[in-house]
C-alpha cells in the first residue's frame, strides 16, 4: 500500500481531536493481550481520556506491557509521555 504524507494538524481543543485519539487508542488496546478474567490476568490497563495506567502482578509483566504499548503507539505516530503530571 502506498503511504500518504499528511502535513495538516488538528487544532488543540477541536472536537475532532478527541474522536481521532479515541480511535487510535482503541486500536492499540485491541492489540494488547488481556485474555482471562480479573483474577487470572497478570496485567490490566485503566484508561481515561489520554491517561493510561498499567497494573501488573510482576515488574516483568509491567515492563513487557509498557514496551508493547510503546511499540504499538509509535507505529501509529504517537509518543508516550511518561513525565506527564
């Protein structure tokens, strides 16, 4: 498939921005592995708007989930800001 370069931005606060962001984050979440129920999963994600919290039973599971999420969002042209407060 031929790649198309887009040189236009969406203004901050534009209602289209929230819709586009939700579509992108939904795509990322669907690629993450969250099989099982809450008592058997080794990791969970809580998300609200652009805030995402990863909860894991082990540091290894947390790192693996974070790295996979980072890879998936970067494929879609986004970056994770771990310093956001």
